């Protein structure tokens, strides 16, 4: 079962998401919270696999809650998916940097929501990769051009190549196909890259790829 925590200050929104998820056999909604502080307490109590969390809430907002979840070593396995009203939201890029695994717009179709939660629970790919890549490129493009990051010196040439493809939004299987590797080898490369760079998941890896200059904003098609 995939344990899910719902966090939104609107009870009706939470009820809608609960209804969608509980129609599936593999989801267990372990709790609901109306703000970030309550979400943190429930995270520590229930250890969900995925937190669906609104960005904008009174009190402790979703951005601060995501940052605190990412910083808590007891919650290393928790994946946070941010919910927003708009495709491009100034807070989302900051949320990805803070440790969120990705984001969904609130009017996402039910089947897309279900798929996204399963993907987040696996830690296997970005949430809404095309939209997330576009958002990262959009906001990374507003900062000064980055210099080479010494963090990337820890990577082999092959690992750098894999990281570029991950930043393009490819899954492990797609990376394997592009580089003529086995899926298991591709997955091993991605895991080693994240370990070497000290990032929690693929979303943070993509953010780092942009911020280090490994890929450039505008390089990907929207």
C-alpha cells in the first residue's frame, strides 16, 4: 500500500483528492492536515510515502513544511508533491530546491493524479516532467549564469552524460535506451549520481543540472 498524507487548507480540496485516491486498491490515505505545522506532526506520526501539499496556506505554508521535511533525517523516504493553482508559480522552483519531488496543478485529471502519486512513491521519475522542466528552466533563467560547479567533478564522464538525460526528463528505461545500457545499469548510475551529489531525488538532480550550468534554460523545448 502507498501511504498518502493530504495537506490543504481547503477541506473540500482534501475531500476530492481523498475520494480519487481511495477508489484505488493500492492507496491508504493516512491523514489530512490544514497547514504545514500539522502536516509535519502527521508526517512524523504516520511516515507517509507521499505528501500531497498545497504551496499557499496560512501559518506554516507548504514551502516551509517541505523544507523541514527534507531536512529531517527521519523522513528521508517521504516524497513531497506540491499542489498549485497555476502551471508556473514563483514558489514552485523554490519548493523544488527545498526538497519537493515535483508538483501538480490542482485541476489535474484523476488518472494523472493517481499516476503521479505512484511515480512519486517509487522515486522513479519527475512529477509532470514536461511541466516541471519548463518551470525549472523558466526560473533558473532569471538568475545570473552559473559557473562550473565543483560538485560535478565527483562524477565520471558517463555519469555526467546520464545526468544530462535525467535533466531532459528521461526515465531510467529511456536513459538506458538512449545510451544502450541495461535498465538496471541506468538505475545504478542515477542512484550513484544522487549519492555523490547529496540530492534526495530526481527533481533536485534536475535543479542542480540547471544551476551548475550542465544544461541551460531554454535548451529544452517547452
